[in-house]
C-alpha cells in the first residue's frame, strides 16, 4: 500500500452499481472509504456495503463527511450542478469517475465505446467476438458489472467498456487502447446547457490521452464527429468506417459487402449475412469488425461473430405477434436519433408508443418518417404536450396513457393484422419507470398478458 492510499480518504457519491463497485475497489486498495447517496440505496447494494464494512449514508449528503475527502468518485447519474459536487470543486477536491479510478489498478487492454446511439449493441458485439476468439475478457461500463468491481475481483486481460458522456466527463488520465466513437447526435443536452458543441466535446474526451500506440475508430459519415475532429489534435492511429465512401484504411459498406482493411489484409463480409439488420446496425458491425482486425483476431472468427450475434435486449427486440400484430420493444431508444433508426427500419402501419421525460427533443427530425409509416401514436408519459403539438397534424389518432399495460392495451385495440406496435419512446423513462429496462420489461409483460 502506498503512502497516498494509506493516508487518503475516498468519498463515493452514489450507491448504485458504479458507486458500490468503486467502494469495493477503494477498500481493497487500503483507502479510508465513505459512500453517500442522496436517495435510497437498494437492499442488494446495502448488503454488499455492510458485508465489506464500508461506511455509508443514504437519503442525505453530510458535508462534514464528504468535504474532507482526498478525492471524490462521482457516479455518472449525478450532474456537476448538484450542490455537494459544486462545494467539492470549490474546495479543490478532485471529482473523478469510476472509470478513471479503476483504470489506475489494471494493466488489461481496454476497448472503449461511446456515441449517442449503438453503444450497448457494439459493446456487446465486440465482447461476443473476443469471447469467440478465446480471449480472457470482461464487459463493463453501462453493461454488466461495474469496471471497478471487476478490477477488484477478476483478472481479465481485456475489458470492453461502454462509456456515456457522463462517465467521460470524469476522465482525466485514463486512456483506452482502442477508442470507438460511433456517432454524435443531440442527446442529454439538458446536462450540457443545451449545447451540442459541449456535448460533442464531452464525447471527444475519449481521445484525450491517446498516443500513436492507440487506435481511434470513428464514423466518417457523421458530420459532427468530423467537425469536432478538425478542432483537436488526435495522436492515435485513425480508422474510419463508412456506408457512403470507400475507405482505404478502416472499413466500409457498399450495400452488398462490408470491407475491412485496418491492418493491410482486406477481408469481406456480405451484408445479408450480418446477424444485425438495419442501417444503424451495419455501422455497429463495421466498428466491431475493425476492432477485431486491430486485435489480430482471425478473420473467420470475426466473420462468424458478425453472423452469429444476437441482438441486445430492449433494442428492436421482437416480443410476440398477437393476432397478426407484431410487438417490438425498443425501450432503449431514449433519444430522437435512436427512434429515427427504429422507425426507418419498420414497414408501414406502425402504432408508435412514444413519450417520457423529454431531453430537449426536436421532433421535426422524425416528421417525414412519421407521415410515411405511423398510423397512430400512443403517448406513454406524464406530460405528452410536446409530442401532441408536434404530430397532431401528421397523425389522425393520438392517445394518451400512463402505464405500459394501458399503452399495450390501447395499441392492441387500434391494431389490425400486419400492423407493428413499436415501443420506441425517444425519451427518458424516469417519469413512470425506474429505467428503460423497467419500461421494456413492463411492456413485454403486458404483451404476453394479452
């Protein structure tokens, strides 16, 4: 144990997966550890804290116990505008993310994925590929167990980590071996003063510490990414991917085949063999294939992984077909861009379940798709006024509901054979649900109870 660890106090804000994992790792490394949550800590996490004799509090932030910290690890859901965080920064206490902290204690190679959309799918696909290649790999970030907990308890050689902009905001020295930026579209702008520029800067923190020894994989079709890339010095080896242009070093998709050439030995995967369908998933497959190529995974393993991967739960997940009406759970679509891809991949005659907590959405971006494909809108939220105002002249039937059960029942009554009921909310879930998973599970249960 170093002198720093022996004489240092780590305070963790937030008692969820990220915070509790950080507490376990900090305790293991010999720090004086205290965890504080302004809300109620779930029983399973409380049990872990008690079993590991970690001091904690809930439903309050005691300043005297927090502002004597050497360093604070902030859970990603807590904005920097919260009073206790502002006080910590005012007192020159470093406030970091779990990713920054855990990264200090592992020599494993890290593949980090960010972007407004497709993160979970791409992270899960790369993890699946590395497993197929026989590598000793963990999956972390917004998927699975926290990165910190795994660093404390596992001995993985590789980590595939999904990173949100909130997690990236707390990164200062951490750097991935492979950084992937899928896209940048308006999302979470309420946390960034409704500034797309500030949100993009947050996403680009993934490149902050990269050197020529690391790789930066990005979408060459994404205008905001390209404009942001012009403003920074990126020292990493850059590997773009595209559905529009041929890429000599990276990957591209001409609509028939995907071509991968990151290491000078091109290989091809036919588009119709990809397990993940839809334009957005073709981008995800390109990013994953480049990653496999950079890691020198056998070409056949990459091909088989792209062919054999099953889609992520709550992302365009077909639940059931009842009396000819197909129900699709896309609860993970919490922003306009995700929802656009979902609608774009649908046939006509869609009954669209939409709503929740608006994050600064511009619904006009969906207007042409809604006019073309949506026969009815079922709002699922406490305040649906913005959605109704946006689409009242485009869709004849708009209904309001306040539960997944009611939304499914109303959609079923509106539907006829060959219709699709699509839950793709374009909004956060916290007005009526614990999270998007809770919303998706309640939707699926309601469908199965029809």
